[in-house]
C-alpha cells in the first residue's frame, strides 16, 4: 500500500473511532443522567410515618440562609434518634392545629458527622441558643425548634436535646408533659410567628 492510501485509511479509522466514542458518550450520559440529578428530600425520607406537606427539608447551606434572612420556623432533627422522632410527633400536633403552612426541617446528621463548615457556621449563628453539655460547649443538638426573624432567634426549644438514653421516652412524654409542651410551643408560635 502506498503512503497516501495508508494516510486515508488511518483518517477514516480515526473518524470512525471518534464517532463511536461520541455515540457512546451520548448513550452513557443519557443512561446515567438520573444518577447525577440531585435528590430532593422530603420529611418522609427521614421519618417514614410522617407525610405532612408543610415540611421543607433543607441542606446546611439553605439552613444558614434561613437563619440569616426571613421569618421562619426551623426544626433541627436527627433521623436516627428516637427522641427526634417523638419530638416531631409532638410538634406536628401543634403545627396541624395551628395550620402552619411552612416548617423547615434540617437533619444535622450528615454535617455533624463530617464536622464540615456548615455545621460550624450554624453553631456560630445560633450561639447562645444551643445546649450546653458537660464540656460547657454550646452544642448543636437535636431535636430542637427555632423561630427566627432576620437573624434573630425569637424563641427556641431544646426540650429533649440533651436527655440521655437512660430516660425512657414514653416515661418522659407522659400526658402532663405533653400538655405543658403543647402549651409552651403554641404560645411561642402565636406570639413570635403568627403574631397573635
């Protein structure tokens, strides 16, 4: 074969290989496009029995924005905590009776386990309204509820955030405790969020 023919054959092979790679790229990108989409979480992803539509699940970045701006009710939870599960059940009774239309839910497990910048920034923004533990640090713990107005914490509740696992959850949330809690949270929401 002469050199000119070899050159033409080589170019044809390169063009065919390029076209095959382009087709494979398009095929694979369409096939795996769903995997690259960011999942939008709902409260049911964290608490399978909770189907309340007023919850908007937020990430650490959005949480920081919500603390700084707006008038918001924020619930901080930990989906692997039975105390968070029960706390959310108790506040849902209140949200439903007051017909609250938007509550932001932040699950701190991911950011806290990674000890990332979002976790530290949220702690910084909520400083003074966190739970102190034996080491006297203000700790971002769950469950907790905050009513925030443009960067100012107007009300917060960390009712069971620091309870040790030695307290039985059902013993703690007896009928009397439920009534006290419901009264306190209802009054706070009426005063600081609904402005009644």
